[in-house]
């Protein structure tokens, strides 16, 4: 997958995407990264990329003409995404869909955001990380890309990993345990793993995990639980 990031802060990349799973995948060429700095395409002496909003109000707005110059110089763009709190929420389903794309270009906003005409002209798909306001789209883009890259073929060795993760089947994941089977926590309490996990009975383990997933989802995410019950 070829990824292009339009950002006023290219030095933020690859950031954490250069480490661990995503970093190894970048080294192996499973995905590639190119940054696009709109400032290089500014036409005045001061390299201006933003201006005051028409109609007044706080903050500055990223200029459509300069952003467009930058994007045109890096065609083709593939699927074009603008990170914004006004966008559709990033979900595992969207990450799975985006992981199938050969090319993505992600526009990271700063200041109050981007001139709306640029978003219209490039038919931008608007994606939000959640109902809060970050200072820039870079962090949002990195998190979205992390969710996408780990889904690319060969990034995670065991293909079954995804099938059991949270959201894959509409449920949150079941709890995990590892050695030692008996652990005394600092408050003096002996904490044992659930017996079924040491039973060696695979069908029973699967049944227990599904029941746990259902219990956790019903308790923590009534919205997901309602959807899951309908599709079941
Ligand atoms: N004025 C904007 C608003 O109220 O929706 C917020 C602008 S924010 C300070 C600057 C940039 O950060 C945005 O243009 C966007 O690219 C990015 N950003 C902030 N919060 C985000 C979120 N929840 N999801 C995705 N991107 C976000």
C-alpha cells in the first residue's frame, strides 16, 4: 500500500509508524510513506499556507489554492481522506475496508481546518478519530494508519489474530491470561486463572471465550451489544 500524507509537519512521520509491526512492514516494503508539505507550494515570500476565515471568527484556515498545488504535484492520490472531528468515526470495519486500497492520501488539518472548497473539489472522505478536538490531523492519521497497516497481509504472522480481536465479530474481546496460573497480587489475594483455560478442552475454551466476550460487550458497550443481538 502506498500512503501519502499532506502535512505541515512532515517531521512527525513516520513517528511511531516507524517502530514495531508497522515499522518492520515499512522496512519490508509492505507499505510505503511519502509526505507532502503544502508549504513548499506556497507562492509568497513568507510561504503562507493559511489565512483568516471569511466572515470573521477565531483562528486561521488552510488555503485551498496552496493545498491544491501540493496535491496536484503528487497525483495520483488514490483514496483521499481528510482527518476531521466532523468526519465519520474510524471503526474496525472502515480500517478493514481501507486496508484493501492500493493507495491512500491523508490530509492532516491544522488551525481551524481546511477551506471547504478544497474538500469539495477533491471529494474528500472525512474521517474522525472520536468526539474530541486534537490540535492537528497528524496524530489522528497515525492512529488510523496503525489500525490499517496491522491488517495488511503478512504484517501479523498469525492470520487468526484478527478473527479473534475486538470488533471483528461485533464483540469486544474476551480476557487473556498467561503464566503463572496462580498469582498472588500485592494485596495478598491468590488469583487463579479460570479452570477451563487449563483444561485442554478446545471446544469448551471457545465456548467460554464467546460467553466472556458477550458478557463484556453487553456490560460495556450496549450499542455494540444491541447490533450484535440483531445480527445473530
Ligand atoms: N475547528 C475544528 C472543529 O471544530 O471541528 C477543529 C480544528 S483542530 C484544532 C485542527 C485539525 O486537527 C483538524 O483540521 C483535523 O485535521 C484535526 N483533528 C482534530 N480533532 C480530530 C479528530 N477528532 N479526528 C480527526 N482529526 C482531528
